[in-house]
C-alpha cells in the first residue's frame, strides 16, 4: 500500500488540482490512499477536500487537522496516520504526471536496497521566468530538479526535493521523525528538515534513487519571484543551517561555516563569469544569495 501524504497550509487555490492529478494516475485506486494534513489553514482548504471526496469517493482519503503549526509537525502527523509501507510526499502547490505513483511502486518493489527515491521537479510559472534567473537561483526559488532520463543513485551530498519524494516507512522507524525545530511554520521559510533526514540516512548507509518518470510540476506564483521573497528565503536558508548544524554539534556548525567560505569563493568566480558576458543581474543575485545565507548562518538579524 502506498500512502500519498500532502501537508497544506492556506493553499485552497491549488489543493483540488493536486488531489485530482493523483486520482487520475494510472495506478488502481485500491493500491493507494491519500492522507491530507491541514496545518491550521484559515481558507477554504476543507471545502476543497470535501469536494474532492465527493468526486472521487472510491479513493481512501484521510483528512486530519494538525494544530501544532509547522511543516515538520504536519509531515510527522502524516506518517502517524498513514497505513502504507511506502510514504510519498507531494507538495500542495503542484500536480503530478499520470505515471507518478506507478513509477514509485514498481521501482521500490524491484529494489530492496532503495530506502527512498525522488523525481524531477519542473516549475510552472503563473507569469514569466525572470531575467535574473541562473541555474543556481532557479533551483533555489522553484525547487527545479532534473538529473537526466536514467534511473540512478543520488551522489553523495545530493538528495530528492522534499516536495517529490517517497520513503519506506522503515526509514522513520529507524531514524525517527522530522525535526520539528526545522521546517516552515506558517508563512516562515526556515527549512532543512528533509536535508536533516537525508543526512541521517546517509550516515547509516541508506540508499536513495532518482527516478525520471516520477514528475512533479511545481506552480510558481508571482510573489515567489519578488525581491522580498528572495531575501526572506535566502536568509532563512542560512538560519536553517545554523539551527540544524548547531543541534548536531559545535564542530558540525564550525565545518558549515568553513564550507560557507568555500561557497563564497565559488560565488565570486560565478559573478566574474557572468560579468564577462555582461550578465550582471544574474551574477549580482548570486552574491546577494550568498550574503543573505551567511547572515542567517551567523545569526545576524535580517536587514543588518
């Protein structure tokens, strides 16, 4: 049995469409369930879920309101209420292709060593892609991820995007649940809860794979392309890393600071490359990205 877990907060505009895209997959409805965790939404999310239940009554649909605010609380509630041995997390502002669930089901049934898997994340813009996007900032803002057309293990240091990922339940039985100190809370943008899980999996030798046929289409609203969102997100990345590494050990945090220095060197090289071809806006965004992350990592207040 597959449990598709969707954690949502104030996304009534999108929630019916993601549910419908799952329901229209080519895997029989009897082989999966949908677990919808509503993390205190104050919009019409519940009404949209009822509409879906009325339209697709033959799908087992579990609806639960998680009162503790935070994505990690919602993710954990999904694990606790799911009945499947395979847990598939799908973002609430996305849709999936028709082969999505079958891809995960078939692959994990054939590869006993695979403890998790993920697939491409393709952005779908409500407006246009901005001129300042580079491969680095595009992945940052949209979650864009594409690693080719062949199944393969993720290399060390790389892992699936959290909005398009399948885990065996045994992963959480062994390493525990998502860290509730990490992950977005309400409109906050602190994250890294998936990175925390995959770091723990890596330390235990667990394998995770890239599956090109499990495609998630991530809807990008105009707000996500604004300067305000960019600054908030990049600063929050630094804050996330500060929280995550300090919880592990002072040495882990020190190593992360050192790696930030290395990332600064790489960012300056990239800026120079873009400057040579007069693409200053792309280069400047990379420097701003690095500056905001560094401030968050060091615990400086946003705007200092």
